[in-house]
C-alpha cells in the first residue's frame, strides 16, 4: 500500500532485458543524499512510477527490481530506457500520515497526455486512457494516481473520453510527469474505493458480472416492475 506522495525521483542506470533469470531487471540510482533505502530490506516493496515492485538487492545508492512480462505489457515501464527518470515511493507504514490517498501500486491502464496548458504557475494536463471503461471511476474532485503521484481530478469529459489534473509549481519540481510531453504515456491507478462501491451496488442490484452494467435507475425500475409494484389487486 502507498500514499501517492512521491519521495524521490530516481534514474534507470541499468536495464537488462535478459538477466540471469531470463527476465527483465532494472537498477535504479537514487539522487545524492537520498534516504529512501535507509530502512530497506531485500523483498521490500517500492513503487516505480506507481507500480508496486520488489527490491531484489540494493546498495546505499542503488536498488534492483525484477519486472514481470505482464507488468511490461500493461504499464509504461516497458518504454523505459537507461537514463529514464522514475517516481519512487516506499510502501506506507502504519504510523505514516496519509497525505495522499490509498494507492495499491496496481496499475489499471495507461493514458496518453493529450495536452499541457499553462495556468499561472500551474500546469493543466489532459489525459485520455487506453482503457476507456476506466473513465467510470474518474470523477470531478476525485483522486487518481498518475505515475504513482496522488492528484485531484479538476475536469472530466465522459463523452470525449478525457480528464484533467493540475500540477502546482511545488509538484512540478518533484514528479516525472511534469517533464513529459503530449503524446507520452503515464500509468494510471483509479481510486480503489470506487471499485468497491461499484461492486457493492452491483451485488445489491443483482448484476451478473459483478459490475453495474446498466444505469442504476434503469435497474431499480426493472426490479420494482418485477415485484409488481403498483399492480392492481
């Protein structure tokens, strides 16, 4: 579990697509003076651009993670190269302030940056998800994790299929998305509480697939009609 508050920005210093296990591994170097690994142990979880991964080895300045083929397919980690900058966050501790929101490190989809607009000293980013069905979990003023960064949705358009977030100047200096350009991709994790709410409602309404596949009101009307509400004796 993570909070979406990025602790450091690291750099991919080594990328091996055919390591000793036959898979992909990455060595990530930390910025000078970083304390990210001060309490690290082999097997610990660290979020890389919002993806929960396992530390397989580490030194005071670097750590190594292995990346499964499925992770490379469904996240933007497959597009990383040596020199790429990545957001880093350690798994949350029980005594940590929840400054962001509950982030699992399980990426739901990737999204393309459609546009970046200057608004005073802030930047407004517009995103379009690869999986358009994810838009049902994106709501105005709701939480969303972009490359592992907890952000607030400032605008959403379900018809055109996009949402926006705003990065204040403080955030721009501390996360990788601020350096990205239109056309590049980001990892997206929607608020997991929305998924639980949807599944709970779907169960109440009797949806077969575990999701509310038709509008809530329509389903309620169908149930009322099925129960014979208002029928004459």
